[in-house]
């Protein structure tokens, strides 16, 4: 059983390695679910060359901690890890890794979905898409906000 790790970092991470470490750390959990977010090459039918992610460290860490607390209130969770990168990221690079260990699969699956949905809406990460001839700061998507509202939590 773990201690809920949150990493906000510039450096790349190896998904397979992080999942392996998390799995070994939680060898007595019955289920481990994970999510890996990567930089896409196309957004809204436009060719993306890279992205730039900014954040406000203290606020972001606080918000991620609150998201983790809320997940633990709603589901019986053994452990959680969140790794989120910032800075300039190239196409295909890993952005975010979330893993949840629990006794049963339903709890880990639902909590991973909850965490990524809330992270997209609540955490203070700002994303700029970089195209060949211009850049564009990305606004929150209505679909992400709607997913969060569907959870019916007071968070």
C-alpha cells in the first residue's frame, strides 16, 4: 500500500517502468488501472508540431492533492500515482500518467476516469499548441466540463 505520489516535472518518464514500479509496490492489490496521455499530432483538424504546458506549482499540487482525496473518499483505493509534465513537449511524448491500485477493478477503473476528468478541468495546467506558423492557447472543452458535472460530486 502506497503513499499517493504526485509528480509535476519537466523531465520525460517511462510509462512501462513507472507502471512496473507501481505494480510491484502494490503487489497485494487486486487491480491496477492506469491512464497515459500523450501529445497528439492533430487537434481540431490542425497539424500540431508540439505543445507547451505551463502551471502554477503550489496551486497545481494543491488541486491534484484535492482530486486524490476526493477519489479516496468515493472509492476504496490502496494507492495512487500521478505524473504530469510541463514545458515544451514533442509529438508522441508522454504528458500524464495516472495509476490507481485497489482491491477490485471497478474501483480502480472508475477512480482513474474520475481523476483524469477532474484533472482536465480543475488542475491549473495551461496548454499552448504550437503549429507551423502560429500558436494557440487551448481553452477547456465543454465535453470535459460535462464529464465532470456527470459525476455529481460537490468537489
